[in-house]
């Protein structure tokens, strides 16, 4: 007797999510890439010794180029790559909104044990953007001599 399940879950959904993580791990976007005139932000401190550094070049209001360096667990490398992929070409205001959830989503979802890596990568991105904005561009107030 053959049993054909009427409600098959999409069989590829999970495999595709795993592929996104693997793709960023095995073919990282912008690893050890430092654009010319790059601004850098770093974040670290997870128990697994993770350090994620994001380098980005800003041209006008857009992230012209980006790269990352990561040390620590595999998730940190994948998160750095995902963050670079999300940030490249983005308007700086949109890049500033990239958070843990978005980095995790780019990786097809992260288990709770790996979420810290997305957090670090997003932190590093925000620090790099903050450096790029600079005190004189960010304040918007009158300049003081
Ligand atoms: Zn880690």
C-alpha cells in the first residue's frame, strides 16, 4: 500500500536555509577585503572568542564597498560575510538599520547558539558607519572652533 502524504512540507525550504549559511561560510563575501579609504568598526567579546571587523567605504550617501575580517567560531565568519553582502551598495541610512535579525535572515536563520555572531557583525557595521559619519558630519549643529 502506498501512502502519499497530502500535506508535504516544502522539502527545499530547510535545505535552502542551510545552503545560505554554507554559502557564506565557504564563499564569504569580502573576507579580508579593506576598501580604499575604509572606515572600520569592530565588535567582539563572545565566549567563543569572536571578533568581527567591518570595513566600509562611503561614497556620498551609499556604502560604496565593504569587507570584513572575523576570528572565532564559524558563525562569526558567516555573519561577517552576510553583513558585507547586505551593506554593499546600500544607502547609509538603510545600512544603519541592518540588525541582528536581518543578518540572521540573510544566513537563512540562525539557531540561538549562533545569534551572537549576527549581533557582533551588526554592531561592527554600526560602529564603522558611525566612524564614517564622523563627529563633524553627524552633529548637524554649528561648528565650533
Ligand atoms: Zn561565536
